[in-house]
């Protein structure tokens, strides 16, 4: 049984790979560098409150043998249309954001003087080559290695930084968080922490892909175990990145640049300053590959979602989840369209890396109650058997999460948009 549980691990780490990108490398590090440990509560709180809605995706697919997209469709065409509206907008913005971070890290790693749009073309071309081959197992294994390597280096860096003590003044004044700008950053931090809620569907589709690759249907217990492995990894590393920023940069007077390549250089310098010069090229390489892997999972997950949702709207119950498999003509067409749209945003965006990420993450927070509510309803009714539905504690946590997401979203709208 123990072997069976660990053999089920895969989609959960793909989820972690998608999550450990902009939210961890950029936003969590920014939170620590700008506010020290004072925003750690926000990271922990949102990890807890978003937990049920991600768990519901694994639970639904394990209990029914179908994707969460089917669950939306069973609620009515309106529910799937509502989700697809969120997914279409999110896919382009989020793909552009993670591609821009990957391109920045690539430029810093190789010392290239290319423009970010040029570097982004190179990143997207590499992504297309990998995904066109329909290599689920390759993607799965790559993510396991990269997450493990980045996780070990980050945790070692945090331990060393704790041993050395803060590089700056821990009593340095912190920017006020309960201001218009502060609340906007708080939403940006929590919007992608640990990831946008709409990527819960990816976990559902990846679980089905793994079932086909393994020639077996994973149980609810196995799928929840897989999810918990990935979710714990994202949580631990989120706290580690906040701590790293707080210990190495907070109180030093240094701030992160809005330039993508300059930011990537500063991130690498944080590790080098802590671990030593020997770590410079290792962390630069690992950070790029980790972010590149995130770009892979984002492009793959959104493409599967858009293909599957569109086919389900057109074909209804006749649609099969295999239609969203990588390598099919529909998959490739949507993948290319998504990449072109993402690149166009990068090409015309002149405000810089941090601004683009803030737009993507704030939008993720504001749409979270919609997706979370759909997931909650889908997993609480047939075809999910009563025994497989969430229990009382999880239901209470889900309701608490929805209230918080809606309430804090309204606070942002009032303070920033009205």
C-alpha cells in the first residue's frame, strides 16, 4: 500500500511546479524583502483558506473518473461558460507573466543582451518543442527533479541565513500595508499563493493523464495523498522564500528592480551572498529551469483546459477527456494561439516585470471566489458519492475561504477602483 501511495505521486508535484514560480520566486521574495516577516501571516492564511478548493479537484476526479470540467458542465452550461471566461483571460495573462520571468532568468543566466520579447520567443519555442511531443512522464520526472533541487538549495540558504543573522536591520521601518498600495500588494501576494484557483482543473486533467499512463484508476485516498505532497511542498517553500527575502534583503536599503533581467540578477545574488560564489551558476541554472518548468506546466495546463472546455461545450456528454491530450491537432492549435497571445502582451507591455505580475496575481485573487464556488458545488453533489464528498470540517473551511476571498476582494475594489 505504501508503494501504491507513492506511485500515485505526480499530478500533485506538477501542481507544485506550476505554483512555485511567480508566486514564490518573485512575490514571496518581494514580501520578505519589503516587509520582513510581517506578511508571513498572509501567506499562511491564504494557503489554509485556498486548500479546500484545490483539494476538491483531486477528490472529484478520483471519485468520478472524469475531469472537473465535466463537473462544471453537470451544473449547467452557464457554469462551464463562466469558468471558461475566467480561464481564457487568465491563460493569456498568466502565460505571459511566467514566460517573462523565465525569459528574464534566461537572459541573466546566459548574459544575453537580447530584448525580453526576443528572449521570450526562445523560451516559448522550447516550450512548444517539449509539449508537442506529448511527454507526460518526461514532464512529470522533470518537475520532480527541479522542485527537489530548488527546494534543497532554498532551504539550505534559509538555514545558513538564519545562522548568519539578518543582513540588514531587522528593526528597519516597514511600509504601511493598510494603504491603497499596500492592499494592492497584499492581493497580489495572495492571488497566486500558492497558485490561481483555476489551475485546479489542471490537476484534474493531469490525474486522468497519469491514470491512462499507469493503466489504472487511482483511488480517492491515493489522489489526496498525491495532492497533499504537492501542497505541503508549495507551502514550505513559500515560507522559505519569504524568510530568505527577509533575512538577506530586508533592512539593507536595497530594493528589487522592476526590470526583469535586473531582478533575476538580484535573485541570484541573494543566494550567492548567502551560500558563496560557488552557488552562483548553480542557482541561476536551477532558478531558470524551475521557472521554465512552470512555464511548461502553465502552457500545458491551460491548453488542456481550453481544449477540453470548448469540446465539452460543443459535444456535451459525447466529449472524452482524451480530446484534451497533448499532441492532438486541437491541442497544438490552442497551444500556438496561447503562446502568440502571451508573446503579444510581453511585446507591448512597457511597465516591467513586477507590474505585469501584480496585474496577473490581483486578477487571480478577484476571480478566485467564482472558481472556488464552482469547485465546492461540483464536489458536493452527484455523481460524487456521498462517502467521497468533503466532510463537515472541510465544508466549514471552504465557506470561510469563500467569505474571506469575497470580502477582501471587495476591500480592494473599494480602496483601489472606486
